[in-house]
């Protein structure tokens, strides 16, 4: 089965058709800058452009960087606040003239990694964390997703964790890899105390540079591995979410 995966992020919106049986892209992905402000109509316009660019008709899955329940976007920490309480499934479906499925971006990336990447065949508790503009999380138990976990917003030393530990925080505060790895380690130790996962998968754009910080992480029992689908995980997971096995709403 083929589906179009669209990944809405704080800086770019990316899309590609995906063979969901094997988790590979069927064409080179296209990327359009996220409009600023990232208001619903502006973002819907970009989603429409991407669907048109592939002349796509068929299943469409879209990731969103916030809580998504039953098609409704309930938070939008790094996009315009106008998304909160919107029915994104209806808005985007209307914009593209076809039904769409909408899910959290980290959940989508996690679904893809569990099926085709670093989490393939792993049972027990697996925690995927994406480090980018924010921190996204996806929790799996025996391969089954617990959606919308939002562990990026736990409080660590009195701060919303993503404001100190995201990749954006690393760049904004000009942190060395060592300094940032210390913060990541602190955060992972806290998550481990809560969840005791077998495996922690590190995703997001920074997973490309995993060799700069993963070897520095100490005092964590879980195996820590970088995501293997890298930047395509969101697109692949969005496409997979259109198939009956992943329909969670
Ligand atoms: C949002 C999450 C999202 C993550 C990564 C956080 O700020 O609350 O829903 O998964 O950023 O985009």
C-alpha cells in the first residue's frame, strides 16, 4: 500500500509518498518552509501545495507537533496558538479535498522506528525521544503505542524540560556537546526512573550527530540508540498511520 506522509515541523513541512509495507520513500521528499506565523490556514495552504506537488490522491497522513486526539489539535507549543482546539483533520481534509489522518509527530516517528528502524522486534518498554525545536516522545509497550505522552514538557529542575534540553536549546544557549549531553543525561535518568525502558531511541534532526553526544551519556541502564530512519521517520510514520493497523482514533 502507498500513502502520502506529511510532516509538519516548526521550521519546515516535508512530504513524500511512502510504501508503507517496507517503510521507504517512493520519491524524493519535498520541503516547504513553515509559514510564520504558523497559523492554521497558512499551514493548510502549504499542505495543499505538497499534495498538489505529488498530484496525490489516496491515503494521506499528517504529523503535528502537539497533542492530537481524534483529529483535534489540543496543544501547539511551537506553532501558532490558534491551533489549540482546532479540528485539524477537518481543516486539512478540506484544504486538500481528501480525507487525512493527523497524529503527533513523535508518535509518527516512533511508529516508523518500531516497524522499520531502531526499535524493530523490540518488546517490553521502548521510549522514543525526538530532540529538535522541542522534545517529542513516543512510548511503546510490546510494540503498542501509548499516544500523546508529551514527556518533553516534564519539569526538570523547575523548568519545562524542552526549554533546556531540546536541540534548539543547545543552539540558542550555544552549549558545547559535553554540556548539552550533561543535560540530556539528566533528563534521560529522570525518564528512566519513571519508565524503566529497555531501549531509548534518540530521534530528531540531532540524531544525525549522535556520535557527538550519545557516547558521553552515562549512568543509564537502558540501551540508547540513535533513530535509523533519521529525518524520514515522521513522513514514514504519518503514511503508516493511514493503515488499519495504526488507526488509533
Ligand atoms: C510538543 C510535542 C511534540 C514535540 C516535538 C513539543 O513541544 O508539545 O507534541 O511532539 O514538541 O515536535
